């Protein structure tokens, strides 16, 4: 199963990428939409 999301806007800062316990990557992205 794959979920797809499209977000349109401007990045407020560089994405913050980290790894969780099971090794998966998680990104925090700040966006300003219009």
C-alpha cells in the first residue's frame, strides 16, 4: 500500500531528516502555502 500526497508551497527551512528505531527515514518539512 502506497499513500501519495502532493504539497505546493514554499519551503520555510531546509528539511530535517532523521532515522527512527526501525531504520526508516522521517523528514520534517516546513511549508508556507498560498
